[in-house]
């Protein structure tokens, strides 16, 4: 939820953000109108309530006709107080509903839509397979040859876009995720195994029940949602709490299964395990003071890049355009690995600065001192991916050899018992 003071003091900033996102700027004026009506109704209620209290004292001391007159006025006033209280509550409810529909204010992101990202840098060396004398195979061909990926039986058991990871496939995923968790712990993150079912208020609080709500699995009988990222559970971890951030950020690394319906992505990346309904992920999540959020965002990006270097992947970093941001993010950087068989980059990680947007919805605050007076304020939240099942795709394709084997990146070998090469299974 955006800062109401920002909306009041700088409505043009919020309007411009809505336009940059491709969202409706008229929501800003509707929210301002509801806010004005709420404040007016609340002021009228408080005036009448004060009069009601004063009248109560006069009634206690009055006698005869004066008391009867005062009692009549008291009855009339009670009805007015109740009406103004309802007006204030109605306007507040309308205001809250409108504020929930306004996305976070964009901060520094490029203008435009999905294709208008800005490439910040490219890292690593893209292999020239033609010069090496063979055509690269895609990750599914390689995975099937290694007996690492089984999409046929996944579809038989669960339907399209499900799969089994078997043998070295299962070990490779565990290697990626354990390496990610180790690096997170080394960076000061607290490891967390998170719930994968959350209440509606937590899902809404993180901003996932907006335009992309149809991508989320819901258990209607239980009124619970399956998370698409442990960011959701980690954002709700400190809901309705006041945090002490005097020693620095609170950092958590969540390991969980993730579920996505992938609505609207029919025909896109359907082969193999690029775009699937279930996967595993290690997600970084930080609670920080608002003024530290931008620096923390750069730190999260740095840790993501360290992890990509660990598995020796060529990649690029992009600054996501405003129109392609999720509703909670003020800015987002993606790291995309090169995919040889498709001659394109594939997103492996993203990190978002959600400023105080999620914390306002979930009521996560910190105590601060302003002009010698103690008060509370919303904290900032940030998230970033450190490893997922999808990384297998890029690792297999970029480290494949002519005979269908795959070289294990040196950084992952300790997590695979020192294994240096994944060999095809011929029998």
C-alpha cells in the first residue's frame, strides 16, 4: 500500500507512476476524494461526539424542563453521531479499497513495457558450439539422456508441466539449493523452511492478489493459497509486529516448494522444465530501514551474481521497465543466463525493492526517534532469488559436451560428492 501522505502531498508523482506502469491514474483522484470525505466525516463525528460528552454532563446537573430539553437534544445528537461515524467508516473502507488498487510508486525503473528493459551489463563468455564442432542439445534431451528429467511420467501422474527429477537430476537440484543456502547463511541470512499455504490477508498483503491473481492456486474449502514464492510467507512472518532494526537489516533465506498456474502462458516455454507448475527455490528476504532499501537492493543483486558465477554461467543483468513490474515492486533487476539452444537469455533470478509497500499492508513497523519523540514507521522489504529448479536448464545446456555428458561446475562439485561429469545412461 502506498504512503497516504505521499498521495496527499505529491499526487502527481503517484499519477505519473500509474501511467508508467500502464495502470489507471484516475485511481489517484478517486482515492484523494475518498480521503477528503473520510477526513470531513471524521471531523464532523469528533465535533458531535465532543458535544455529546459535554451534553451528558449538563443533563446530570439539569432539572425539570431544562433536563427534558437536554434529553431530547441528547437523543437527536446520538443519531447524528451514529450517522457521522458510519459516514467516516464507509469513506475509510472505500479509501482503503482504492489504496489497495494503486501499485507501488516506481523508483528509477525505465519507462515502457516488457520489451523496454535496459541491459546493465553482460558477464561471462558465451560458448561457440560451432567452433567446438557440435550442435548443442536442449536441456530436455540432455536431461533424458542423463535419466535426470522425466516429463512423460510427470504428465502421466499430474498433468502437463509437471515432471520428475531423478538420479543426478534430483541431486543437481539439491546441489543448487544447498549451495544457495550456504551462501545465504555466509552472508548473514537466517535459513527458514517456510509454509507453502498462506491466508488470504498475507497473500493480499504481499500484492499477489491483483492483476496476476489467476496465476495462484487457491484451496477454496480451506480459504488458503499455495505460494508461488517463499517471499509471501517471509513477508507475513513479522506481520503486525514492531521490529528492532538498530543492528541492521533482518535477513531471511526461505527454502520452499513453489506453485504457479502459469495462466496465460500457453505455448510459451512448454518443453522441458522452464515454465512449470511446481518447483523449488531459495529466496532471500530483507526487512530494512526505508533509507537503506536502495543499498540493500544492490547487495541482493550482488549475492545473486555471486551465485551465478559459482555455477559458471554467462548472464546479463537487466533493469526491468516500469510496465513490467509487479504491483509491489518499485524497481526490479533480473539476471538472465544464456540459453544456447534458443539463442536467447532466460531469467534465472530477480530481485525487487518493494520499499514500504508490503510492510504498510502487513503492518510491519520499526521504532524511530524524530525530533526527540519516539514513533513507529513502516519498514522496507526486499526480495531476491538465489537458486531455483530452473537453473538446471541453464547448467545442462551451457556445460554440455559433445557426447551428451555434462561437466559439473566446480562450485557445485562439493555438493555432488566431488562428481566432475554427469554421464549419459545407456542401459
